[in-house]
C-alpha cells in the first residue's frame, strides 16, 4: 500500500499539507491567475476608471488576502478550529462573487473598447479570461470548503 499525505475532509491542514489537500491545493493557482489579472489590467491605461478600478481592487484585495490566508494555514494558525473552516468557506465564496463581478465588468469594458490598439485589446481579452479562471478556482475552493466545514 502506498502512503498518503492527504488529510480527512474534517480537518484543516497545516505546513506542506496545504499543497496536497483539497480545497487548499487551489491557493497557488488562485494567486497565479489573480496576479495575472492584476498585472494585465495594470499594464494598460485604466480607462474608464470606475469599473476598471473595481477590477483592480478585486484583484489586489483577493491576491493579498489569499496570500495571507495561505500563510496562516501553512503556519497552522487555524489550530484546526471549525470557525476557521467556516471563515475559509465565507472568504472563498466572497472572492468568487467579487471575481465574477469584476470579470463581467472587464468583459463589458473590453467589448466597448474594440476601436483601440490591437495589443491593448489582446491584453484586455487575456485579463478577462484569467478573471473568469480565477472565478472558477475560487468557486471550486468555496464548494470544497463548504463540504469540509459541513464534515467538521
């Protein structure tokens, strides 16, 4: 029999366990795709400022909080408490909702800015795709976190 490092769904991992358990395995992809949205939107002229400002807020907010959340889990700061399992579900559900709204805003702005330069348009399209990938990752993380919270 092969040894496994996976933990049961009713406990919170710590240390390198966050790299081997669902839903915590999604931390790094969330950081990568969220960071890509942040970089791609910031690399263009933020015009109009209101909806693209929301996209920037969501990408920076979720990037920073996900990084802090990952550090807290890796350090074992949750102490395997069911309150942290509930907070994990709540945060990732909120992040999925935020990224969905930011992705829709970004897609709408990208569609209305077709007359600009091709390079900026392609960067905006990539940012839209990565925003929806980040939305999917946060949504899957939220669903798996809710299952873990229920089994706690």
